[in-house]
């Protein structure tokens, strides 16, 4: 069965940006694109009631996805684009659709005033429960944002891609996460920047030891761990230039900083079944809210 790239669409600016990003990703992968329009069912009289301009809610719920699909077909000739309408709870429908998808792409709104991005309840639920990769795209995201400026400082899609950033925990490396990041970098013909943050031992935190030699030795050990984990992947993807960053600093802060010169940030979500539902982890949560570029979240064991 051929998997599809699925984009959740509700007519908002962020979901339109997500659909455009998903179209570019589907085209680069040679896969079909499915625009999934999910709405909460309303009573029939409400669906048929005239809105502004005399049109009904049902009319707009069908027109918006159709117009988005038509625009994508014009910009990506030859791309197989399907529109699907599904009534129900958006988080449930999208998480279910992810089971047969190559990846699911959703929108993430901007938080005014503090420079972050808002991951709404639907996006949070899909990220926390989807069994396949989920990509969050901010409103206003443009294809040119993924590329480096030309010598005149102008952004356009003909220049090389910015690097792909991979957030990696050396104590819990996952092959599917690493492979996804390398594949994205190889497809973009760009570099991969592997970022690993680590914490000092407790006695540093409480000021019981300030030996710089011990700190340097620990830093060398952590850097060596990262290098060893990435060694077979460098061999498998010899064309991908790899930069390794290992620092004693907050992983979330490092990844957010790295996102400012990236085309995509790739992070993981460890699958843990708990009585109160799934969790995405503090590092991934921070990156989702504050990354300057699209973020891909991969579930792993």
C-alpha cells in the first residue's frame, strides 16, 4: 500500500501553510497528498443556515478544501491531490489517519508578544497519540524560508536548503528518529546538525565541586558518545555533511536556538502508556512552542 502525506485542513492560515508544506514534501517524496478536512458535526438546521453572504456552513466547509487543493495542483503539476471530508473529533480523526500515512502535517499558530508558537489542543493530542511522524508548521511559513539567502541577501527557493537539525539524547538513541533526519537532509541535499544537551552531575548543581578538569572530561565523554552513535549513519549517508553539537545546557534551548538557521527540526517522543494518556516530554514540548521552523515529531519506543 502506498502511504500518503496527510495535511489537516480547517481553513485557518496555519492549516493552509501546513497544506503548502505538505505538498512540497509529498512532491519531493513522490507520494500522493491527502487534504483531510475534519469538522465537528452540527445539527442539520445549523449546517444549512445562511451565513455571511447567504452561503451555508456546509458550502464553506466544502469550498475551502476544494480551493486549497486547486491552488496546490496549479503550483505542483502532476502531484496527486485528494480531498477527504470527515465528521468527528478532529484529534481522533487525524490520529487515526496517521496510521496509514507517511506523515501528518498540521498548523501551529503564532503566540503574540513572546515570539513563540501556539500548539492547540488538537495538535497536541495528535502529536501525543499519532503512531507516525507529525510535522507542525507555523502560520506564514513560506518555501523560501527553508533556503539560505543569495549573495544579495534575497530569499528564494533556488538557493541551497538550510540544515536539518536533529535533537538527540545519546542515552536513548532511536534508529527511526536518526534515519528520518538523515533522509530529510539527504533529500534536501543539505547538512545535518545533531544537537545533544546534557546536565552536570548533582554535585555541580549544588556547588560541591567546581573542578574544570572533571567538567572537560565529562564533555569529552558526551561528545564521544554522540560521535559513536552517528558513526554508522555517516557511513550510510556519505553525502550528508554532519555537524555535532554537545553541550552542558538545556536541550530545548539549544534546539530552539539552532532552529533559527534550519529548514526543519526533528525530535522524538518516547511512547509511554500511562493511565492519564500519552505525553510528549518537556524538550519536545518546548521545541514545538518556540521553534522558528517546522518541527517533525517521531514516536519511538
